[in-house]
C-alpha cells in the first residue's frame, strides 16, 4: 500500500534557492522541477532530477513587471500571421531546444494571442473586464484581409463589440463572429502544430498552459486534437476548471493549484504579503477542487511562482504536503474503478454547446455575476453525467437521453442570439414535447427569462419559480434566472444552492 508521499507533483524551481528547491521537492513529494516564470534552473537542479490599435506591451509580461517586480526587457506580442514574425518564432524555438538538451518537457505558457484583462483603481473591484478568449485581440489588417478573401465578405468593428460595449466571449455569438472564430481556430491549430513538431523533433514533449491565452485553441474545439500536444496544464480556483482540464483530449492532464507563489495572489488576496494567510487560501481552493477531482481525476498537480516565498510559511508547506497526499490517494481510487454515479444525465444548453464545456470566459471570481458559472461549479462535483449542447443539437435529438435540462443566462445577453426568431419553433417542436412526455424525468430546468419557454412548461407541469436578480458588474438591472421544477412541488432553487 502506497503512503502517497511522492509522485504526480510539479515544483517551481528558482535560481539561487537550490537547497530550498530540493528540500521542498522532498517535503511535497515532487517528481518534476520546472523553470519558474522568468527564471532559469541552476545546473545543481538540472542535474538533480476593436478599432485597430497597436498593443505596446504583452499582458503577462506587464503583469509580472507590475506584481512580481520583474526587471527584464519589456516584451510585445508577436503575431505569426506576419511572415517575419512567424520565421522568428520558429527559429527562436529551434535555437532554444538546441541549447537546452536537458529539458525533456517544453511548456508553452501560451500561444499567439493573449486575453483582455482590464483592472480598475478601486481595490474593492479590481477586475473591470476580463475575457480569457478574446478573439478581438487577434484582429489585424492582415487577418481581416485574409478573412475577406476566404469568406467573401468584410468584417467591421461592430462584429467585435456589443452595441458600443465590450463583447465578452460567453455572450451568444453572431454568425459572422462564429465564422471569424473558426477562421482563427484553424490558423492557430496550423501554426501550433508546426511548433509542436519542432519540439518533437528534438525528442521533447510539448505541453500547453491553458490560461494565459487560449484564443483559438479551445480544448473542446474541433481542431485542438490536431495540434498534437502531449499535455495540458490548467491553473484552477474552482471545480469546473478541473473538469475542463480532465475531460480534454490530451495524454496528460495537470492542474496548477492556487495560491500562486506570488506576493499578491491572482484573485487579489495578499497571500505571501503582510496580512496574508496562504495556508487558508490553499485549503479553501482545495475544497473547491477536491469535489471535482472525486468525479474525474487528472494525472498531475503542481504550483507556480517563486519558491523562496515559502520560507517561514510552515503552515502553508504542511497544507500543500497534505493536499499532495490526498490527491495521490484520489488518483489511486480512480485507478481502481469509476466513482459511483446516479442514473441522471444533465444537459446544459447554450449557444456555444460543446465548444465551451465547463467554462465561460474567465475564472469564477471574474464572472461570478453570471448564473451559468454557479451552475457549472455545482455540477462539477455532483455524481451525474453532464453534457454541453447547443440548439442545433436539440434539433438533432440530443434531449432523448437527458433527464435534466439547464439553460441559464441574462436577459440582456439574448438579443445577439443567432436565430432567436426560430427559438419558439425549437421550443414547440423539440423541448416541450420531450419533457412533457418524460414528465417524471424533468426534474429541474432553468431557462432564460426573456423567453416564454418556462411559462409553457409550467402550464403543463403546474409549477414555476423565478430566481431573484444576481449582482451584475455591468450595471444591468434585468438579470435573473427562471426555473421549473417537477410536479413533486420541490422548488428548483433547492438544487441550485444546496
């Protein structure tokens, strides 16, 4: 019987702290030591085991200069759509692989296009707008010209904004935006595959970090598996993010736990600064993550950041060691067999369908005003089967084996919905008949309040419930979620918040 004391843990090494690195590796049972962001491993460690505007800074580089006091050169984004930039990227990667023969796994921190991340000066509301899959940041004159040549029509600024406001990725897309997204996804997959082939040619494995930018390489998209990544790494605050990583089609799945070893955490907590309690943060995030890992496990866990910040943090170090052992135990249980599961299939219905399985457009604390993020987090740890479907899937019979149908969102998000005028037809022909026929199976459903579907169902099931509005940082006052429960009379809010 294993004592779960080692294996499946990635440790961030740090130059100048070789002894500490090896000490933490023993304490936490790390079997991999990686170059941490902005640092290079010492030999001792290596041997141990919308209008168009120019972006003058790359976001992650700017964040680390501001938060972690980097002193290195300021970097700017490179767009591989330009021949000189693409030639440079390939040459740089080949040269790096040649100079680092001792590295057997190359982690691509991101690919080509970073995300929108706008902070405000009010510390009580730091995140003003965030979109981790902001396709508008892929726009360039070259991209617009190439798109027009292929699709036969030109895009405008209105295709990337929402009536004068920022257009978050989780909002229902227009047909033109869907065309552009598919266009970008094919381009990113093609270029990423070329870089992975370079890495493989040196006998190394290629992992990708699914956070700093996943624009164009969404794991549940139809082009992701063609890239050939050997592993996917996802930083996690919540359970739904664990499920996103665990279900992706890739050989190795790894979670990067929070809090990061940064003076200030990504969520804004002081963490390793004065007044911080990193052990409490770690334990809180672990409780969110553990319930999802009980449903679907991953291969590895780890941390990121600066290892020297753990000096003197005995409570944190012990907490991490305990979590690492608990993870190895969970992993062993999964190896023995699948976890128990209720005979219930939940279908989450929205415009994106499977493409956006287990995600919206950011972390939980960045999108917590959106009802669907709460639903996804709840589902991540429940013993039920979960599928993400779109409206075309409904027309093709996706509800035949569904016991629960969930569709949650804000009323103001609905106008851009493509084909909204056909929704009533979909409702009458596909949704209502299915659940009217299978009334006992229609345990709980949630529907957008701007559409009369919940009224139609409630008239048949003799029940109805409307949830109160959620706080919304965009200032909308009409946000609400409507729900329908079964004829048993139990309110659907019980399943939402229990």
